[in-house]
C-alpha cells in the first residue's frame, strides 16, 4: 500500500508556463503521486492568457483562491472570482484570461492526471 | 458532451456531518457532476473528530485553506495548517481532529467520487 504524504504548498517551487506559473501538489514529481488525480496551484499573471485548448480525455476543475479572471468556452466569456468553481468536461475547448491587475490564483484539479 | 459549469462555493449550502459541516462543489447534487472526482469544502469544527476510517478504493486529498488540525494514520498524528496537502492512498486508515479553537477549513478531493 502507498504511504500517506503530507507536504506544504509553500515548500514546492513554481515553474513557468505561458500563462504564469504553476506547481504540482499531487502528481508526478510530488511525494503525493496519484494515478487518479493531479492537483496544482496555478497563478495566471496579470495580462496573461492560457489560450484555447482541449483535453480530449481529462476533466479539469479550477477553484479560484484569489484574484479575478475570465473563463471562456464556446458559450462565451465570464468573470471568475474567489470561491468560483469552473468544471470543464473532457473534450470541451476552453481558455483562461487574466486581463486584471491582480494575479489569479487557483487550485487546478485534473483527472486523469497529466502523463508528462 | 457535458457542458461547462461555473458556480460559487458560497451559493452551495453546507450539510452537517459528525465532524462539522461539508458541501459538495463537484459531485452528486452539484451542477458540476463528475464520474472521476469529487470536490468538497469541509469545515472540521473546534473539538470535533472525524474518527478513524478507511476508503477501500478511494484516494483522498485534504488541502487546508484555514485553521489548524491533526491528521492521523498508523504512523501517528501530526499538525496540519494552511497550505498543507494530505494525500491518503486508498486502503489507509486515517482520522482528522480539530482540538483547536478555530475551524479547520479544507478542500477535500476524492477519487473515485462517493457513490451516495
């Protein structure tokens, strides 16, 4: 049986992505490695965009911790704020924007986890 | 294809559990219903205990938003605080305690989701 893991997110370094920076709490490279789910903290920096993309198999959940942003699907854009939960089913094209002056900080949950 | 869902956690009511109160952000009864993952906000109230139990199949992740508490497995108890991530593999007996004066508020992620 796998062991329990306890870690603090502040001990995990961010790495840069095109839309800001992210860190893996649960997933590859973390002491908490799951085959079922991936959990990250992502910061969408002011002025940055996570361009439209599709996860053919993965579901994604964005739980906003702080800041503001925009989520977009074919239905249009809408604002997101702290406490908002965005559920993106597999196969749905989506994008995330931060046109505001404050960093948009969110917990990102993906299932199944990324392969790389 | 399922649709995207956007909701705010403050619009979802808590229901009582033996260790405090909880609400389902993603899962049964939510507009964001996933077959893969369940996401809840749980508040472990001061003086309350989520007694030792086992999820034979489900993995559980506790991401602490605020407050303090204790997580216990066979290896012993340890304090948890904001930013802590507790990863509990399937089959591992565990408990959560809040012996402190402040509510322990956490995001709970379970995969696969609860059946009931």
